[in-house]
C-alpha cells in the first residue's frame, strides 16, 4: 500500500520548497514519470501559491493542509486552508485567445486555469470556515499502480 503525502504549510512562499520536495518524493515512491510528476507539482504549486498570496487578507496567519494519495489509478489531492473564502472555480477565466500584448495587461487567473486544466476533476466547498479544494488526476495506464 502506498504512503499518502501529508503536509502542514504556513502561508509563506518559502514553504513552496517543502511542497515541491514532498511531491517529488511522493511521485518517486509511486514510480511516476517526469511528465506526470511535473503536472502534479505545477497544479498544486499554483493552488498553494494563490492561497499564500491571497488567502490571508483578513487573517494574520493561515494554515494550509495538503493530503495527496493514490488509489488504484487515481491521484487524489485535498487542499484545505483557513483563509478568506475563495472558490477558484468561479475565478475569471483568462482570455487565452487575445494577442499577447493584451493578455499581459490582464492580472490573475492563469495559475488557477493551469491547475484546473491539468487535473481531471476539481471541486470546491467552504466548510467550518475553511476552503476545501479536492482534485483528481487519472494516472495514465502505463504508470498505474495495479498494472
């Protein structure tokens, strides 16, 4: 049975290194290829970075709990924080078809778009004063745990 990754992170950008190291170890343990590892790291880095940068407007310190595990051929990621309410699924979508010079004037949304595009399923809920984001990524057949 595989070991889940559990991290408790502070709202500090320096914590992104711990996130990256933890995810790399998790993916290495599961034998994931570099492309899958990179995708998972990119998606979770974008989500956690947004929480760190924007989730604390009304609170001095917020905490981020991350839980990642594999079951059969699916990676499940659960990200929970006690920052200000924010549903990333309702965030303004970046206008990717605009010319580059016009897109550069738009602020925000690209990281969330990347994360939700990488993952196969993303769900948000606000419960007991916490933002909870649950994501799933199907493991390609050639990488599956039960091959």
